[in-house]
C-alpha cells in the first residue's frame, strides 16, 4: 500500500512540474545577441524591447510566452559581490512578490542574481498564472560566451 501511495505521489509531482520535459524535448536554441544563447520553449518569442528605463543593468532580452516573462539584465560595470557563482539549476522560493529595481511595473515575480564568465546578470521571472518550472529550466539553458 505504501508503494502504491508513493507511486501516486510521484506521478502527481511529475505532472505538476509544469513543462520541464517540454523544454528539453521541443525547445530550440537561439542566439539572442550579446554573446548569449538560450533554449526557447515552443510558442514563446524573443523580445529586445526594453520594459524598464534602467540603463545599468541593461536589458539584454526577454522571453514571452503564455503570460510568463523571463527578462535577463546585465550589469555593465559589475562589482565583485554581483559575480556570485551561477547555480547548476536555478530555483526560487516563496510566492511571487512585487519587484522594485529595474522590474516591469505592476508584475509580481522573482529576481535571481548570478555571475557567469566574469559577467553579472539579473534574471527577472514573472510566472503569470502558470508554474515557474518552465521559466527556471529556460534560465538553466542560458549559455554565456
């Protein structure tokens, strides 16, 4: 009985993962400029429109899909503290909250700071009504030259 319960719980958790496997199976890698490339989920699009007036960090690109947004910003003159090592897999905690600095006004989400190849980045994740997994796995796919 415990095994059956464990199998059912595993299936429910896997179903609620929100598209992690969809990203790996159908996403395409795209060069988004500035020495950056990312795997884009099917049906999503790239935008180079600036959603904020910030000039440092500067918006490099945004990915838009199904009410979700992932915006990547880069510090032009980073300080050492902003060069924290990039995690193997990104994650967020808690509920999305209003963001202040260099964020899209009126949207709730999370900001993740990391360094990669001597460059400092801020990723803004706006989940909309869907699960955050696809945003996180898309951010995991980011390659920095």
